[in-house]
């Protein structure tokens, strides 16, 4: 027989008459049933066999009945559950008799024990699904809980009743079941509370000149202006206001008091070292704050929300605040993080600077969207620190904004987003740049390091923006991205990218050290410790890259597309390169001063550098191989008539130069290989190649020729003048013309 049902428990509700209750599963003996009843107040009792009930059908595969001594009361519930001892009592001996029923009973018991475990597991408080962020009690109470301690702990009924009762006893109560709310702030400001004939609250004006009238006026936000001190007022002597001058919130929310303080249009000072919790946005009374200061004095604003911390008056579309100065040291923290869902936190901004506003010496942490935004004209900032930021720690949108030093812990978006025109950041260091959290936005979800314009946002791309120095210890999708015009980075140091290959988390799937779009963009010096891709010139004109050093960049190190014209690359150093590394196919007027390969390892069938058209001018190519492990691939594949002034190589096994049909041989070369080389150090497959001032030292112990032409090319013809080194053997149909006696082959 088999265990043909998953049922291992029965449950019934009593009606005051029934005594017999079926169970539809097998038990080996009657004592393997556990029978419990629950009364209407949830008191649960386990019944005793042969005292409270008897069992029939034990051993039957179809089950049997539990017979109560007395009927189960109405609405009481009964549970009949199989509970086997967790033992294995079957003893099977070597060469003993085979009894199928004994074996099947053992297997049946194992199945029943599994059902028993699953049944117990069903009693646990569980999440309905692995994706769920909550536990489902399925309508059951959770009993015997402790009182809450943390902010997110579940609260017991006793705790809620006690807290609620405490607040209730401190409220002003009326005997009636209902009383109207008191008038709104606009109607009750500077008035007395009274009650009409129906006992409903109303406000009345105090008698003019009465003590009540005077006290109300002095208690107002401008009360300090009405109290004389010498030839001035109390406000003038103090010189600033504090939130505490406008009361202490009973609920801990300082938003109204800080808003009242800034509404005085005076300098606001926070108390040193104090934390102010704000459950809402602090609105400025004007978009022009008259060069006033908001001084933190080492205090913290805890923004207990995901809206702007400060912003201009509500009717204005832009949140920017002009002519206002945030002065540290101080902190702004919120309830967000790099893990915040974008739609929930997208409206948050720490401080939106407008015209001539500034923010200095402020630390912002746990930010659900942006940290500091510069929307206006000639804003300033510096000594800023950001950490755990969902999107952009610093973003510029206006004109002539200048930011000094910026330190960043972890940001999920672009660490520096440079839009607008003529904005600058002098210095920035990020530990984790553009590393997404656990709830990244669908689409292009990894941020970059320094981004000049962002086409995906649909905003104007900007121009003439500048970053002096930037360093990222760890980064994700993009080091420098140019989309605007005439933007520049003085120096950028990149650590290791988290991506070693293509990824759907990256725009275009390919993480690059730098991407050029727009026109006239410039990088002074850029280095990278590890990345999948290097520098990509997509389009535009007058781009410049003075110096780039790429370490462990194992895919494309340099790619220049046909839509890039009049652009210049200075020195490009590639350390520890692998596979196809460069595609050079620019538009007109592009040049590269020097390409240097160090410790290169190019496997057979791969090419380090492909030159695909005649528009590029290359000054020098240096190839420093990795010795016996350098691979036998091709380092430079010349497919066109681009000018290569000089090429040199050493310590390689593969082919330094391959001039394809239609290609142009380098003007001058100094080539040598290893004795373990298995390929020619040079292959010329282009007709009428002129080789002058070549020095070729072929050390191959396998007798590989120095020059080899593709047999299918019809026989390349090259002329050698003023060359020395190993004899350039012609094979594969090649013809060598030694035009003068000045050739010296050894």
C-alpha cells in the first residue's frame, strides 16, 4: 500500500450534539493521535485517550473515528492530529526473509514524518512568498509579545492602551460626544479662544490695549522687535533668532518653529550639537533671502520625510532659494538610503541653491535622492560630505556656480552631475561612486563618476563646465561622460570598476572609463586600476585627451568612431592588456601622439590595435611584451593608409605589425622578438610598401621569416632602403626590392 493522501490533521466545529469525528489518514496505533479542543475564548486543552475519547480504525489505511465521551459544545473546535515518534524500528538483517509489508510500513512512516514536519511548519508565522517584505498571521492573534523598544517594533495592545491613556489624561476634554475643531491658524492667530452659545470654539479679538492684547503682540514672531533695549531693540541686540524663540514642539517636530524663524528674515542659529527633527519641508518666506545666514553651530536637522529639506515658497515651480547661506559645521540626515525606491524618494533634496546662495561645511547622509543642487547664478559651496545617497550628491543646473572640496562615501547615482554652464568643482573624492542599492530604478540604474550632461534626463546638456581633480576608490558604469560642449576634467583617478564585463545594469551595457560626445571636451590626465572598457570617442570635434593610463582593461582600451573629427589623444598607456584593445576609425584630422603597451598578452587570433581608415595620424607605438607569456597574436593591424611615424617592440612572441592589403607601412621601425616566437615579427601584405630606416632583429629559433605576405594578396612588393637587422625573408609570394646598397642585413 501507499500513503495516498497529504492529510495528516482534521479540524471540526462542535454543534453540541456530535460525538464522533472522522480522521482520514493512517496511524499505526491509537496513541499516535493527538486530540485537542479549543473553547470560544481560545483556551486549548489536550484530551486524554480512553478518558475523554476512544479511537477506532487504528492501523487502517483509510483512517477511522475519534469518539468523544460527551458531545463537543457548540462553536468549540476540535483538532485530530497524527504525531508519530521520530524513531526507526524496522530491523532488516542480511540474508533474512523479505517481508514487503515491513519495508512498506517503514517507508510509509518516513512519508508520514515528513508530513508531520510540514504540518508543524504550517503553524509558524511566515512570509507568504520569498518576495514579500511582511509576515502574514492569516487573521490570527499574536499572543505573549513583549512591549516595543525600537521605532519599528510591533506594539502590544497593553502598550498602546497605556500610552494612549497617558496622552488622553493630559488633554482638555468635554463631556459631550462631539465638539467642533478650533478655527484654523489663519483665523486664530493673535486672538483669544472663546465658546459660543452652543459650546463650540470660536476666536475673539482681545480688547485693544489690554494686558492680553499686549502679551499676544509680544509673544508674536516680531515681539523682540517691540521690546526696547537702550536705543535699539532686543532683536537688534541679539542679532539672530533661534527656533526655540518660537516655542518647543510637544510632538518633537521642529518644522513649524524653524519655518517661523526663517520667516523673520533674520539670521537663524541652531543650538550647538542639538538634533532638530523635521517632519515636513522648511519653506522660505521669499525666494530672495537678502544674503541671510542659516547657521548650524554643529547641530543636525533630521528630515523625517522624503521631500526637500528647504525650498522656496510653494507657488514657485523651482525649489531654488536665492541669496541664502547655509553655514556649518552641521549635518542633514534623512530616512532614505541608496536602497530607497526611486518613486518614493525622487523629490528629496538637501539644499537647492539659487542665485548667489552657498552651502559650506555640511554633512548630508541617508539621502533618498539628491544632496546639494545648484540651480541659480554664482552659487558657492565647499567642505561638503555626502554618504548613503540614492542619486546625485552634487548637481549643477545654473551658471557660474563654484564648489570647492567634496567628499563622498557611497552614492548610487552620478556623484557629480554637471549641467548648466560655466560651473566648476575643484576637488572630489568618492569611496563608492555610482554603486546601486537594492532597489535600483529600471533602465540605466548605475551612476557615473563625473557626468557632463545626461541625455537620458531630457535636460539641456550644458557647456563649459569643469572639474579640477576627482578620485573614486570604487566605481561602476562610467568614469567621465561628456555630452555637453567645452567641458573639462583636469585629473581623474579611478580605482577598480565593479563590472568586469558587459552588464544590463549599465547604459549601453558597456562600462567605460570615459566617453566623449558633444564638442571641444578635454581630459588632462586619467588613470584606471581595472575596467572592462577604456576610452570611447563617439562623435564631435576638437576633443582632447592629454594622458590616459589604463590598467587591466581587458576589452576595448580605445575606440575612435568616424563621427569624431579634429580630435587629439596625447599619450595612451595600456598595462596588462588582453585581446582586441583598440579600434581606430576616426573622422578627418584626428591624431594620437603615442600608444604604449606594457606587459601585453595578446593570444593567437586576437589583435591589440586595429587602424581602420586613413584619417588618423599616429606619432609612435611602443610595444613592451610580457615575455614568454606574451601570446602570439597581432599587436598592430594596419588596414588603411594612416601615418604611423615610428613603431618599436621587444620581448614579444607574436607579430608586432601586420600591414594588410591597402595599408601603409610605418615610416620607421625598431622591432625585435623572442627566440620562442612562432610568427613573423612583421607581415607586409600591401603592395608598393616603402620601408626606410628599419631595424629588425628576428630572434626566432624556429626560423620564422621577418616579412611574410598573404599568398592570396597576389604577392606584395615592398622596397627596403637604409635598413638593417635580420634578412627580411620573402615568403608567400612577396617580393623584396633592395633599392640601394645601403641595406645592411645580418
